[in-house]
């Protein structure tokens, strides 16, 4: 069982333009959830090509900060409040599925459809707006990841008491290779471009109103030591280094446009679509070895 | 119905097998009694973990003939995903990671970078930011 | 997972001294007893380090700690509030309240500490090892020389009792 970080965070939504019905309802719930104060335990289960992983986290939220602690004792925190409008990509539709009981609490059930495919099922606590349960589905309908609160205690700050957030601004980067980090990838819009984790690396962030991911690009190969032992993934006939941590995938490869890293919480079929839309791995030494044996 | 009992504590401590974990997750959704018990255990764990860690009296080390400089303990080891306070971040010596052909960057830094951009993200799917390996 | 064994006694004292002291303090509620105990443990570790053979270092260390505690109780002929492990006299240890000059931070956890001291010894020990020291169930089983199933049961029952006491 892999030890990973989980912070269940939700977005601030200021609906851009006139959004009616279910979408507006979701926006309100999410905004309300951000103000919430609670302590609890959350379980996350994911099905990846490398196997099923699950983890349980002590979580708490107060004053715009959400904190989690995994069963190994590692504590992680993130600021909850966001800025920016929410425009739902045209490929999605929000459906109101009424109310149910979850943990003996009324929850609003919302489904996000991508055409005929159910992508996301969300269950929001009616009283606090907190997302108590979520299910993300792959393109073939199979479940990708699920989150569930198993203990939910609204009002108590728990772990989140006395945490002081200091935010760093992501500094915008001057010029970058537009063809390496295009304005749109597989139905996702490029939301921001900024400085990557190193001066030479440019980081571009993409979202479609539901899911999001970051693409890093540099002239040289980007080498992540932790991925050295990662399994090699064959995606559409090319070899990539890929590693899952719960629902987050990290993929690393190099191409004729330099070194790449993809990181994000996106279902499996979407991962393939995004990789297909980016420059493919070049026939470097690693790739040549791979094609020799496959 | 058989209730979970001690599986509840084991589960919260990450000490259950995958079968036991699956059993706990499915049982807890429909059983009030076990859910209440899990709340109790959650509260007890929280109370215990909030107990202050006491420093060893110096005289103890002196009596044993040891120097009194103790390994500093991280009082509140919090790792920021989508924000960074320099004092808390794990220091990375970037110079040593780069080679002529590659730029070295840790998974932690990659995750942090992604997390920072999520601050302005309008997406609503649950974000499960990763830091796998960063703490080892 | 590769086991990192501290090479020298000094290193053990530096890296584990605090935990040993806190373990002793939380079990007894008394800083003087805790100091004595921690000192005794470290001395025994020094004596035993040469003959330590690779296995679970934490298990080994905490077995020493635990044995030192039991011997300490025997020697001082204190009467434990509740049952001690089967192999020593069943008598009660009076839960001595902390002296007035203790660290201010202790007062924050007074209620929890009181509730801890009211637990049966076995439960208290397991809960402290798990939630305060951070040992795994396997490590606790090694240290207390009982099966993991017993550890599970003690931890769970200890926590539930604690919760009741804190209500």
C-alpha cells in the first residue's frame, strides 16, 4: 500500500456567465463547503493499471485550510480558497440527482456527464456543503477512484486548528515554447503558464472545469529520481515512465520538443488522450531498448 | 450482523489487510453503531495525538555523561501542498541533481508546482495531490 | 524496508531518548519516575547494544524499555492502579498527580493524562506505544511479546475506554 498525500480540496466557484440549475447549485455547495469547519476520516480507493490502492486519512478543515494526516503520520496541508471563474467545458453536463442519506446525513447527489458517460458522481453534505463522497469513472465506465468520509464531525477543527498558511505566488514565465505547451490539449484549456520547479522548466496548467493537470517542459530531459523504479508504461505503442499515487498520475518522457512531465488527477482514458495530443517519446536510448524487446 | 470491533482501530491505523479494509469501508456505510464507534476512536486518537511532547530533562543526559544537544524534533511536521513556507519545506540541493543531459527535480517539487497552480483552478473533481516518496 | 540501526549508544540516546522519556511519562504520569526509567533504559541499551542482532530495532528497544519499567515497578514496590502484565504481582499503582512545578504544556493534556492513567496497564501501554510513540502493531507485538491480534484488541478497547472517560 503506497503512502501518499491526500487533501480533498474543492474549488471556489464564481460562475462565469449565466449558469442555471444544477451547475449553479453545485457552485453554491462548493463555495459553502469552503467555509466549513470539520474533522473526520476519509478513505480513498483507486484502481490503476499497477493495482488497487487504498488509504485512510484523518482530515480536518478550518479557516480556509484543509489538513490531512495519513496512517503513517505524515501531515499535509493546503489552502482551500481559490480565485477564478468556473466555466464548465462544453463537453460536460451537470445533472441534479436529488437527495439521499449518507452517514445518516442528507446529501445532494450530482452527476457530471460527458455525453452518455458518467464521469463523476458527487455527494455533497446539504448542511455544510462538504463533499462527503465522490466517484470518478474511466471512459469505459469502470471506476477510477472513490473518496468517502467514514467519520464526519462538523464544527470541530481537529487537525486544522492553528495552521498558518503562507502562499507563494507562482511567478509567470516570460517566453516559452508555444508548440511544446499548446493552448489546448484534448479538450482542456491552458489556464496558466508559469515558472516550473527549476528555472529551466516551464509549467503549464490545464483544466476543463472538472479535471486538471500540469505539463512541465524543458529543453533538457527532466529527471525525477523517484520515478527511476517506476514501471514502464506502454501507451499507444510508446514507452513512458509512469507512476500512480492514488488518483494522481505522474508521467515522464523526452521528445523532440524536450523533456516532459505530466502530473494530474485524471481518469485513465483521459490520460491516454492527453499523452496522445502531446509530442511522443523520441527514439532515445531508452525507447530503442524498449522497442527491441516489445 | 457481525460488527467491526477492533477492525475499526486497525483500519484507522492503516493496519488492515486489503480484504479487511474493503470490509470496513462497505460495512461502515450502513452501520450506525460501527460508525459511532469509529467516531469515538477518532476522538480518542485525536486527543492522544494532541498531547504535547515533553523534552527530556537535561540532568538526565548529564547523569549519563552525554552531551545535551538533542536531535531537534519537527514540532509540527506539516508539508504544504499548494503553498510553501520556506521554513517548513524540505530543502533540496538542486545543484547536485543536474547532469549535462538532464535536469533533476524531485517528485515533491513537481507536486508542489502542480498544487500551486490548482489554487486558481476552476475544476471541481476531488484533487488528490501527491507527494509520494517525498517523506521517505 | 531497510533497517537503519543507530551505530552508537550516543545516537540511540539522541534519537530515541525523547520517545523513551515520553513513554515513561505517559505511563506513570510522573516526571521523576519517567527520568529514572529513561536513564535505566539507556543504560541497559548501552549494555545490550553489542549483542544486538539485526531484527526489529524498535521492537528490541521497546522490549528493553518495557522490561525496565516492569522491573522498576517491582523494585519500588509501588502499587499499580490497575492490572500489570501477568508475570508480576497484581497490585495497584497509585496514580500520583503531577507536581506543581511541571512544564506548563503538561496542563494542556491533564484530562487526557488522567484518563490514560485510569486505563488498565495493558491497554495504556499499547495505546501509548501506538498513538504517542508511533510504533506499528508488529513492533508493539514484538515489544510486548503478545500476538498482533492481542495488540489490536488492547488498542481498540483502550481507546474506547479513553473516549468514555473524556466525555
